[in-house]
C-alpha cells in the first residue's frame, strides 16, 4: 500500500507590477493645481515686470506678458547695480553654505557618535538657541562688528552665519541613523586615526545630508534681508536684497521696475535649484529610506 505524501504548499508570488498603483486623473489634476498655485507668484512677477505701473494699477490687472520687459530689466540692472550685488550675494551665500556644512558635519558627528561629558546638556543648549528670535542679538552683534570696523564689509554678513544650530541638529540626526557604530569600530581596529576615519567613513555617509544642508543654507543666505540691510549700512558692498531696496525709493516708485529687479534676483536661485534639485531629492530619499 503506497501512501501518498502531501504536496508542499506553494507560496503565492506577486505578479510584476502588482504592488504598484497607477495614479488616476484626479491625482494629476491635484498636482497640476498645486503646481499652478506654487508658480503663480513667479508668473505674476514676470507679468508685472513686463508692464508699466499704470497698467498694473488698472482693473482688471494684466495676466499676460507685455512688451516692456527688456526695458524694465535694463533699468533695474543699472539703477540697483545688480551685477555687483549678484556677485556679492553669490560669494556670501557660497561661503555661508560651505561653512555651515563643514562645522555642522563635524559637530553633528561629535554629538552622534562620540561620548563626552555634558553631551546631552550641550546638545540641548544648541537646540535651544533655535527658540531665540534672531532680532534679540542684533544690537550686541552690531556693536561687535562696529568695534571690529566691519560695517559695510561682506565678512560682517558671512561670519555670524557660519554656524547653524539647525545644521548641527540636522547632521546629528542623519549620522546617528546612517552611520553604524560598527563601521567606526572597524576603522579603529584597522588603525585608522580620527582624520582618516572622518574622511573615509563619516563623510561618505554624510554626503546626502550635506547636499541638502548646503542647498538650504545657500537659499537662506541668498534671501536674507534683515541682517544684511543693517550690516551693510553704506551699501558699498550690497547684496541682492539690499540693492533691491533702492528701487522702491522715491516719491512715486515704479513698481514694474521693482518687480523686474525681484525677477533678476530670483533667476539665479531657480537655475541652482534646477541644476542641483535632483541631487537634493535623492539625498532626502536616501536619508528617509533605511536599508
């Protein structure tokens, strides 16, 4: 008598593409609506820069490009000295981004993987500085740069922004998750010193977050207005935001020229975001997906 054994149960396999869902027309319509709302300020800036102040004050306002865009751009470029201002702003934003990434990566690594006395208290102190409004430190900071004779100099804008509490906390959170302690121990066993470990182990793991932090710092420094307008008092070395204030002065300022200057000050940021946006999104996704 032959006893038949049970056949092994087969685990069901998913068909290719079974786990993915195609977006419907509602999803695309919602994304198109959000994109239009996000792009509307930029589109309105371009329309206003191509018109005259009289046409902008009319009812209904224009929603198509006019013929005065080259003229208004030329006036804004000349009157606000935007060539010099763009060069100064690129220098300031680049220096601030590089310093913020360098110092935040070192401090974030120390808080994430090194053990020292008063570690928690120092981290709490650094994070607590984000709760203090920056306006509270303007008076002592201005007195300091005035004593150093840095007023109307670009270093007065760069040096106070080289260290960011948000950057330190951001890099600490990324390295705590993305850098296993076993890698550091293996590097020490192989005889690697602190500098070599930092260069060959820490920096490759921190590169995605460094790219994100560099872009955030660059955009923040480019758009900063409050401190540069106080530090660059004589406008001898203006940044873009300080230079644009000169276009709005006068008894009856030409709003179309002001919008043309704002458009010129925004275009370099759009180019930078278009070039490096893919790397930023990839860095965010690599930091968010574990494994």
